[in-house]
């Protein structure tokens, strides 16, 4: 697909990788790099297209999170184990490496 769609395809696939996790960037970028190495695409525009697609995908989720709001987003998953784990991880990061070492 990268060969047919070029730089726009790389950007689109990287955008989709952020929206739909089953599309791994570990497959997209090496294929784009291989295509650039063969001379069908140029390296720097491939990097720019991949970066632009990844940033656009991240920006999409950022805007969704900002629209929902931190309080509502947190209340949706307050009892979820993942949220508790993330909070614990954030607390450990704030306390520094000493606390992490002591907890292990």
C-alpha cells in the first residue's frame, strides 16, 4: 500500500495506527523505509509523513480527551484497575526513583 499511495499513504497509515491499535507502526515504517531505500520514495519526506500522521492521530485523541474533560473521563473509569495502576505509577514518578527502588 505504501508503494501505491506514497507519502500520503504513510501519513494515513500512521494516523490509523493511533486510532486502531491492531495496525502496528512496526509494520508501516519499516515498509516505508524499505520503499525509500529502493529509491521509490525519499527518506526525509517519509519521516515527515510518518511523523505528521502519528501527531495527527495523537492530536485526535487529545482533542477527544479535552472535549470530554478530565473529571468526566476519570469518573467514567474510577473503579477500573487500569486507572488505579496509572495513578500509582504517577505517584511513584513524582516521588522519584528512590521510592520506586524501595517499593521493588
